């Protein structure tokens, strides 16, 4: 049996360098669609998105993060928000936002794009909202930088599985 999802999870890397080729709007919409199919408590779907491909807005956002070079190089950005009026439990909703962003990263990988989840910009979330003309109702979770990868030579490793499992109760553990 093919295991495409396991393969995508293990092959996906954070891409921080992009070609100058623009990203087609339909691909960005597919990525956002993957995000909205993430699970959320009570199926409240609290996420909202701002798609940015504007050369006047991008430098303003870049000035709000230590990773300005990534934002400036990315042909597209997607700001991921939680709509606080749709939230019902902050922990569950923040977890849902993480699942949403992971779906988006995997979708970008599947579509041949590269992406990176930028969180450091959250230190300036009010200024980001100002740039994007959003009220405090919207709580910034991340900015995802996207584009066609300049290269795919990123390497990653994980510790052995046994390093992560604290206990196993029952079953037929090896």
C-alpha cells in the first residue's frame, strides 16, 4: 500500500529561498482550502486568511520581523488568523490553527511549492494588523511565506522514536 501522506510529512522541509516566479492565485486558494479542512473543536473553523502578493505591503510586513529577508524574497505570503468571535476554547482553537498551518505546508509541498511558517513576527501582531487593515478581532497565528523553491537541499533528522515515548500501556509493544 502506498503511503503518500507519510512520505509528504517526512519529505517536506521549511523553504526559505525562492525563485522570483509568481505563485498562481489558484495554487494559493488550494493551499488555503487545505488549511480550512483541518480539524477544529465543534467544527467552529475559526481561521481566517490574508493572501499577500503586493509589492507595497510586503516590505512593510518585512520590517516587522527579524526574518525580513524571507518575507522580501517570497512571491506570496499568507497571514493566518483566528477570528476571536468564532473561538470557543483558546487551547483547542490554537491547536486547530497549528493543524491548519500544517495542512497548508503539506499542500504547498504537494503542489511543488516551498513554504515556511514564520512565527517571530507575532511579536508585532498589532502592527501587522495595522498594515493589513484588520481589527483586533483577528489574532495573528503565523505568516506563511511561499514560492517556488530556489533549491531543495535542506536536510533534517529526528531523534529515534524511543526518545519520545514516555510509556506504552497495553497493546503488543515491541
